[in-house]
């Protein structure tokens, strides 16, 4: 059985828009939906509860905002308890049809030590994720057009990600310390280091309303403080977890340039009122720097798959 795991942050409207239209009766693979709702407020919780009850979804109600990775781990654990042998993690702002879910479930069954992603498109049809590369020297991740064959390096997006539950458990799932962002890069890295592979099924497509789960901010393209903080922090958390002293030092030296590039993802207009975005970038970079420096001083790093 396939577990469809969706993490909600009071995302009732997105669940209605994207998940309620999924014709599970049309799927070849028996499936169940597990929604994990991170607490956003009482009214938001009631709305998620109502839509889950209406459609018979398994609902887990977290008392706090536990973060994306931790919530996914909770959802996968429930799916395993319900008898699922494979899972597809789907963002609530992503629309996926029954055919794609069937193909993903069958792919991980055929290649059990492989994490699998479809091609992820923006609503206007432009590519958003078609494969990922980790540049360990520059300390950057990049989107690439990945070959449609299993790869032993790179990363896959958590926006829509499939895995066999046995392999997921062996890897340990997402690392809880990331909270949000870079947890998919970390999992992908541990997967390949543990002898697994990554596959982008370029023949399968999912539509992703990028940023649909973020709180609205002023300034058009501006991102939330949470976005800036964890993108800057978690880059250095990844380095502290997995890289040797020379690479950690290089990532520390290039952190200011990276942080500036993250800030510019929200556009220059937000810099007219810079305190919130710049403050989040600085706090995230400082927090990540402490983690990286601690790793250098102790001379310890966690090996992938450990």
C-alpha cells in the first residue's frame, strides 16, 4: 500500500485545491492519505480537521509547528503503522494525479534503494525542479536537467518525493535539526553515501505553486523571515554534518555571498524596509556559523547514513 504524506501548516485551502481532486479510486495502487498538520491557530486547525474528516484522511494534529522534516517523519511512521510499504511526500501546494502516484509507487518497489522524484513544474509550465546538483566546492545547490537514470550524486526536492518505507527507515528519514529547507539535500546526500541512488522520472510531471505555503509578505516577491533564516542557517548545518574541515572553512568564507543571494530571491524592493529580511539573514548565518565552527573545533562530523 502507498502512503501519501502531506504536511500542512493550517493549509486547508491548499488541501482542498490540490488533494481533494485526487481520484484515488482510479489508482492501481491501494493508497491512504496521511495529513500532518503543524499548529498555526485554532481556526486553521478546525478547517484542516473539517476537510480531513470530509475525505476520510488520516490526520495527525501536532500541538506546535514541529517543522517540515519532523512532520514528514511523523507522517511516514503513521503510514508504516497502517501497512504502507512505500510513501510519496507531497507538498500541499503541489497538484499530483493518480497516474504519477502509481508510477512513483511502482518505481520505488522496483528499485527499493532509490529515492524518486517527478519533474516539478510551475503552474505556467516552466520547470521548477528537474534534478539537483550539490557543488561541494562552492557550497551551492543547483537545478539541472538530470538524466532519467539512477544517479549516485546530487539531490532531490522534497516537494514531491517517493521512497520505499524500508529504505526510508534505514536512512533515518529527514534530519529533525533542519526544521525547514535543506533537509531534502541532506537526505539525498545520506542516501547516495549509503549506497543508494536518486532518480528523476522526467516522464512524470507535478505542478507546484511555488511558495503557496508561505505566509504573505509585503513587497511582492519578498520571502518570509523563516525562509531567509533557515536557508542561511541550514547551508552551514549541512556542511557541519557532512564535510571535512577544508570544505567547512570554504563554506564559512563564502557564506556572506550566499546569504546575499538568498536575500535577493525576495527582490530588491524589500530592501526599502530591510530590517526584517536582513535581520533574518544575519541571524540565520550567525546560527549556522556557530554550528560550523563547533564542528571545526571538535573535529567531528556525522557520516552519511550513520
